C-alpha cells in the first residue's frame, strides 16, 4: 500500500475513535443527569441486600477423568 492510503486509513480510524469518545461522553452526561434527577426527586436507589440473596449455584463437577500425578521413583 502506498503512504497516502495508509494516511487515509489512519485518518478514518482517528475520526471513528473521536466519534466514539464523543458518544461516550454524551452518554455519560445523560446517565449522570438521570441519576441526579432521580436523587433530587427522592427516588431511592435501592442496593440489594447481599445477605439475603441466594448464593450462586454450585458449578457442576467435570466428567473428565484426571490423571493423578505420579510420584518419583525412589533412587537406589
């Protein structure tokens, strides 16, 4: 590829990244504004009670058979 094409590709990538950052900043602003509105309206942000939540289900045992590590042979 020529240098000109590489520069064009890099410019497009820079523009896409700048658009991404702008969108993320805008989203963050909307989220913060929404949370501030909820707090000022007296809505309670309920946090779950960790003690009352059921624990995660146990992970099922693997059906694969594992080889046992062999000990060293005694020298002698």
